[in-house]
C-alpha cells in the first residue's frame, strides 16, 4: 500500500512538472529526471534489484532501473563497479559489477560483518570507500586529530540498527574501528 501511494504521488508530480513547464522541453526533462532520481532513492530494494540477469542486463538498463550511482570505478580490464548506497539512513549499500562489455555480473550488499572485519589499521580512506561505499556520516575531531567515518547497518542482518565506525588518523589511514548504537535511523 505504501508503494502504491509513492507511485501515485510520483505520477501526480510528473504530470504537474509537465503542466508547469509548458512548452519548455528542457525544463520538463530536468523535472522528470529529478523525479526519477527521487523515486529511485526511495524505491524498495526488491524493485531496485528486480530482474537483473548476469550476462544479459546492460549498464544502461541498470542505470535506468537503479538511477545514477553514487560512485563508479573502472578497472584496468575494462570492468566496472557501480556504488548504490541506500541512504542517508539506509542500512544497505549495493556494489553492482559489470564485465568489460558493460553486462551485469553480480550485485553485492557490502555493509556486512564480514566486510567490516576486513577494515584494519593502516587501511586508507580510499580502500575503505572501495570496500564499504559512501559512509553515512563523517565526523571531525580536531583535538584528537581524528576523522571518523560511520556506516549505518543492520548488525543482526534483520533489525538491530548499529553504526560501524572507522577512525582515521592525520595520515588518512585507519587507526582503530568501533561500534556504536544507532539513534534515529542512522543519525548519531
């Protein structure tokens, strides 16, 4: 029922954008693109990931269904990884892997205990970002000369909200990690 209300609101907003922009085609397209980006941001995960078929689904189809990624990495062999955090207070970040021909290979939810266990002292910010995606929050502690990146996740995989924290020193590498309780959907 909630999804139906979102779809109805989106259709109403789309028709309003078209009417308000009148003859200006560029404004109409910009409005529809913003609406599509909003809908992708709130789209339930089962719709976000629906019908992705390895070796069949193209990068263009993924971008149409999931929207523009937060980050994109191209590797030396031509393959790509697209990053889709479901935030700001979401508990999933999906990494979508594409082969060198731009075809879907796999999708992985990376905010897991197994991946958090890979974050070790000496790891760089870039390495942490490649592993876990965009952090939910970034906090600066000037007196400690520390920057803390935090990711909101489901600690038990179902309903135990928590924050995983990577503490970076002045050189931009991990000095320690910690766990904290999540308050109000990912806000600490």
